[in-house]
C-alpha cells in the first residue's frame, strides 16, 4: 500500500473520503523510513480545501488505535488516513476526526505483485520482458553496476578505517579474500585479518617463512608427519613464528575442497598469495600506476616452482604444471579486487581518474560465466561485459532473492503498466 501511494498507482479520478468528500492528491509526500507517519509533507485537496501535512497508511483503520496513534501527538499532523479496510473512524489526540480514504488496488496490480514477489528468485518477470523498453533495461543495468561497485568500495572503506588508512593492508585483505574465488573467500578473509601484513613484511625476504605463515595460520600444518620433508620444514618455521607473534591458527574445517579442481585447492592458492608477498608487498602502489589491462594482468601472473610445482596438497604428488593463474582467473581478480580498490581510492582522495578507471576495467573485461549470468541471458538480459555481469549479480542477489520487486525498475514498470486497470 505504501508503494501504491508513493507512486500513485491508483485511479486518482474517483478518490473520495469515507464520508464522501472529493480528494485530489497534489503531492504524495516523502516516504519516511523512520518513526512517525508514513509520508511527510504531502499536499492534498479535500473538497477544494488545500491541506499540507503527513499521510499515515494502514491495512485496517483500527490499526490506528491498535498502534496507539490516537494518543501520540506525533500523529496530530496527519491530514489523511489511507486504509484498505474501513472498520472505524479515527481521531487526533484532541478528538478531531481525521479524513479517511480507502485505497483499492486494481486486481491486475495485486495479481502482478503476488506473481512477481512470490516467484522472484525464479525470474518470473522474464516472460513479460519483451514488453519493456530496452533503454529502461540498459539504464537499470548501468545503475546496478554502479550500485555494486559502490557497495564493494564501502566494504573497502570500512577496512581502511580498521587499518588506519593503510592501503597496502587493505589491498592484501581484499586480494586474499578474492583468492578464495567464492567458495573459500570467507576463509581467506579470516586468514588475512588474523595474519597482519606487517608480520609478513618482516619476513618478506624468505618465501619459506611466508608460506609457513600462511599455511600454518590456515591450520594446514597441525598434523604430525615424517614422510614429507618440506612439510616438516614448514611446520618447524610456523612453530617458531607462532610463538614469536602469538598466533592462533584457523581450524582446517574452515576450508572447502568439495567439487574443487586440484589446481584450485586452497594450498595452491595460498602458495600463490605467498608469491605476491615475497620480496615485499607493494601491490596497491603498483596498481595505481598501471593503466592498461595487460599491465594489470601482469601483476598477478606468478610462477610456482619447487614443491608446489608437483603438489596440490601435502598428501600426494601430481604431474608438474605451469602453476600460473589463467587469464579468466586473473580477470576475476581485476573485477573483484582491482576495480573496487581503485574506485574506493578515487572517492577517498577525490580523484575521478581512479573511479573512471575502475568502471573502465569492468567495461573492458569479458563477463563472468556463472549460473546467475546464464539465468538472465535465458530471459533476454545478456551480459556483454563484466559491467553487465556484475549488474545482474547485483540484481539477483539484492533484489530478486530479497523479493524487492517493488524497488527494481523492471518490476516497477511491469506493475505500473496495469496499475489502474480494472477488471
């Protein structure tokens, strides 16, 4: 009912109060998300007399009394009570009767609303998508992409406060999270936040110690085994570092292996993260300097050698491999790490060059391929770039699964099309 009133999705040509007075809505007012009446600063003309004040909306008129508004002076400014069921008259604290309007939603609107919201995650709106102006969809996709980029940058801004303005530390945590590639992202983030970059930087000249730090903190060096010399060396180094820095490792149960390809096992990803830190971590400074996609990709192309050239875990040996992240995997890092970092940095220092570069990265890269992107492609919203794929992920996660069809421009358009049509 708030949605219908806010957008005036009702037949305004025959509005009358419950006592028969003609109502004309000049301004529906501003939606109030805090305590108090539902809409502020509305303007309505009742029988030719202009009223300026607030609007309160209830399903039943008796809810006014049930919510004790009749004793609350904050509601004395209400000029119109909008209800669906008129089961009593209502008054201000001084006993004055407040005009009341029955809001009747068109059957088509109620049916559309129920169908959209009840089946939101299944994208039931897709069957009516051909009737939507393509410009509206394109504009909504662009807005969603910006909304997602801003949401990602807000997380980074929160970390920046936590790490007292240290951008390299924030870059390290952001990169670590994205080395989990979804399934292990939370575990990687917990690891990075429990293992400060400053600790790692003190031992950045030793790859063995960095690997010991990361694998030990991940809980992967907690077993006793004598059949693997490299494991034994790592475990010994970690025991020293754990005692020196007072570290508490994660539980091995924090990590997921089910349905992962061996090259994506967290052991291998941690070894790659160690390579980024080895020799000193200054990734954020370098990201601010490069301006081409190829140069950005080059920063993440690492070559594993030695033990990790023939191992995915500590359990078994495997055929030698190049052990390099492929272009698709690196592009995922550019999408989820580099672009949000540059966007947040641009906002922080007030430089549009970095925010523009972040958006350009998304526009330049190919779209991700996942179940959400494929689902939208099936109903006609095809992602042609990473900007598009990030937008539909935002749409699905923040609107479809949350059943916020009322706040989706596509959902709003579909509802508004038949909003005042009567059967």
